[in-house]
């Protein structure tokens, strides 16, 4: 999960034509929301901060 998260945040590949930063941020937030906390390699406080940042990016 951590590698996928880092790849998602740092990949230079351009988004799909209809994808926006807000859409991608919301998608990643939803993925984190649906993930089993035991499988997320972040502490709960780190996950909460990341989700807050993603929601801010979506606005």
C-alpha cells in the first residue's frame, strides 16, 4: 500500500484526459477509507492527516 501510495503521488505520468486533481484526491481518499486499517502501513494519525490533505486538494 505504501509503495502504491508513493507511486500515485510521485508518478510523472499524466492523468487521464477527464481526471482532475480533485478527482484523483477523492479517489485516493476513498481507497484509504475502504482499506482495512491493519493493511495500511501508516499510523492512524498519519492516515487521518493524509485524508485531510486529500480532501483539501479536492476543494
